[in-house]
C-alpha cells in the first residue's frame, strides 16, 4: 500500500463541514506512517472554494489533492469549463493534483480530450477514474504516455484490467474492508502471477458491487464491522441498511478471512 485517500466518495465528504474535513486530514497525517502518502479530497463546487480547500488540505499535511469534478450545474460543465477549473486549481495548489472522475455520483464523466489536455500541466499528475470504461482508460493512457501522468483504477471491480492497460495502482472502496486482498491483487500482478491475479479479481467483483453499485456507503460501513473495524453510522440523508439487506451482505463477505459476522 502506497498511502491513504481521505475525503474520497466513501468518506461522505459532501456531508462533512469544512473544518471537519481539514481536521480529519490532519489526524490521518499524524497517525499514518511517514512513508505513506496522504491524498486528500479537496474538490468543491466553486473554483475559488476548491483552491482554498486544497491549500488548507496541504497545510493539514496532505501531499496530494484529489479534485472531483464540480457537478451541480452539470449541463454547463463542458470540456472548456472543466479544463479552466482544473487549470486554475492546479496553478494555485501548493501540492500536486489528481483529477477525479466518478460519473456514478456526479453525473459527469471527465472526457478523454479534457484529461489529455490537462495531463500536460506540470502540477496535474494523474487521474482516478471510477467510471469503469476500460476502453476510455486505455485511450487516456495511450494519449498521455508522453507526459509524466499516471492513471489509478477507481474500483476493485476493474483493477486488474486497469493494470493490464498501464494503470499504476488503484483507489478502491473495497480496500476499506478487504485491504489485504486488494493489496494482494496488486502484488500478484506486479509479480507476474496472472492466473492467481485473475482468480482473485473474479472473487472481488461481487463484494465490490455490494459496497459500491448496490449498497453504497451504508453497505461499506456495515461490511467493515463484519471484520472488526469501525464503520459507524451514516450521515443523513443516507439511511442505514435494513436487516434483510444486512443478511445478504453477510453471505457475500462470509467466505473471506477475518469475517466475524
């Protein structure tokens, strides 16, 4: 594991107060080993607010900013608007910026032509793509090959496929629950053990769907508790899982080591 992402989609960051976001990053930096990177989600709707939050995240100890696409006025978020937004943020950021495309949450897919233009910016170092379009990821990797630009797979469901295309790593919600298995997938790929990696990837797809596409944050929090971690309550308006859904979730995670029920 290279580091920690704080204030990603599964951190319920839209529901945290600005001071909570900053305090959380500061605490993670205090507790994390010094050789582990801390990446902080700093994206806000307004460019001005994103610049301010990014600077505060850097002051709190984050080494990299993860900046999600603004999305409230999604019809106006053209390639030109997004490009200018990210350039302004990167120009004013004291730390490197990673672009974050998560269309399932924002309704906006950061298009390859936009990513390709932004990849030449000296302070934009990569992309976390959670859209799951492997052909898009491959195209971006091909088009940005000449730049010092890296792509991270945004889900454990297509992590191995992302590696095969040239991604350098992943930021996966499932790692909050099955961190050992997600890291093992990385190690198997790097070690050339492709058959083992393929089988493990197949095994991770169903639990990943359960905590991302189907159950979302409530399911992720509950599944963490199955393994002795603290998931905690969801923040309103998110609702906790119903008992019938919890039973189904247990069946999915029960085969994995460390399951406590």
